[in-house]
């Protein structure tokens, strides 16, 4: 009996110990799970950009068109066969370079004839002058009448006039011969040839080719009459429109032209039906990047500039309240900030109000955050021209 009780006590003790171990293990597991469930998640990482300031002036954009500063249609002034073309179509030619030649044979013959005619007229004038001189000598002695002397005087005058006519004919013949050689009136780009060698050309043939000067290049644009009048009233005292503005050009491929321009002309009349005043700016074009006839954007910015914030376009969002950005404050908390934007400058937005220098705006990871949460910001840099985002350690 005692042995049975003893065995039962041992069994109960083992069962109780096992139960206690399982209970302690369960409590440990539950405690770990509760600890894991209550541990806060790590703040999401976002890329930020420190707001920079730049000097920016009042700004306007105008639709404009490029115009060659010089243009000439090369035409034939005399008629004849085109015997030489001495240029490559589309190339640059220099001032006074020979471009085309017309057969000069007819005009050489005419020149020789004019020379001979002039020599004949000179000889006749010299004879008439001698006759008049002798007539005057003997007229006082009564050997010839006054009537005969008058005839000698008339003949001398007619002979001299004939010399003048022959001289003019000679000069015209020389000029016509020079017209058989067509030269470039200025340095520029020569277009396509409209006639081939062997064609008969003349004054009524039209342009043989067109020559344009592209350096410098004109850019023509229109300004509303009310705006132009207000500008003149405010600024006429300086009498220098160009000196008050920075003039630049945005090309059709959306790049900014390297050379700065200057306004050189304002029309003296209003375009009928348009209400615009035509203005013209001039740009150096040493590399022939600008071609005549391009539609471009002329950018006029005042030289009196103010410091304004610039932020990447990637940071800007929009809702019913308007455009806004998300900033990261000193506690690494996200805050929404409504901003007033100005113009775009390459990959950046100009901020007129709503941001201060050195504030951090979120440019990557916007989809992971919301107003008021804590984040892990990483400052990045942005290429202001292309908008490419990179680390500060990246070369």
C-alpha cells in the first residue's frame, strides 16, 4: 500500500513539473509576441532637397521667329548663257567671292565697239575744236562771216556732246561686262542654285540663288500695345530698352541658347488687327545653331533681381487647394505646405511664396508618407538643368 502511494506521488510530481514548464514557455512566447506587436515600425526613408535661393528678375516669355540679318536674291543683270557655278549649295561663302559666271563674249565685243566709237568721237571733237579755233582767228580779219563762225561753234559743241555720249556708252559696256560675273555681296550661307550651267538667264529670270547672313541673327516678336505703352512711359527716360533687360532664347528642342541678346528695334506703328508692336532682338550666332524661320521663345527678364526659392519639379504636387509640397521639419515630421509657383527654370520651379531657404522638401518616397508622420530623410542633390537626382557622394 505504501509503495502504491509513493508511485502515485512520483507520477503526480512529474505531471505537475511538466505542466509548469509548458505554462512558463507559453507565457514566454506570449510575452515575445506582445513585445513584437507593440514595437513601433521604423520610419520610412525619403529623399529630400534643401531649398536653395537664386537671383531672379521679373520675367516674360514671347513667341518669336528668327529672321536673317541680311538676305539677298542673286539675279542676273544681263542676259546670257550661264557658263559656271563656283559654289557648293548650302555652303558658307565670303564677301566678294565669285559665285556665278555668264558668257561674257557678247559684252566683250560691245565693250570693244564702245571703245572704238569713243575714239572716233574724240577725234571728231578734236577736229571741230581746231576748226573753231582757226575760225575765231580769221573772223576778226573778215575772212569768214559770223554765220560761219556760229556753225563752227555749233559743230564743236555737238562733237563734244558726242564724246560724252560715247564715254557713257563705254562705261555702260564695262558695267555690263562686269555683270557677267556675279559675286557675293556679303558673307553668308548660299542656298540652292535655281538654274544649271547652260541655261539662258537674264533680268527677268528671277533669283539664281539666295544668300543669307546668319551671324548675327534677328529675332522678331510682338508686344501688346498697352504693355508697350506702359513700358515706354515708365522707362523712356533712360532711352535704352536693351540695357534694362536680360534677353535669352529658348530653342524648339527646349534648350536655352548660349548667347544673350539685345533689343535693337521697336516699330513705330501698331499692327492693324493685331494690336501688337513689333520688336526685334539681335543674337550672335557664331556656330550657326539658329536658322532663319525658326519658331522660338524669347525670354525677357529684368536686370533688377530678387532672391527667390528654387525647388525641383519632382517635389510639387497638386490638390483642390492648389499646388503643394511635403516638407520635413526639424523633428523629422512631414508637413504639407501650400506654395505659390512662378515660372519653370529648366528642371526647377520658382517659388514665389510658401518656402524658406534651407527647408527640406521631399522629392522621392512621396507615395510612402502622409502629413504628420515621422520619416528618415536623406538629403540628395538635383541637377538644375536635367532634374537628375543623385547622392552627395556621387561624383
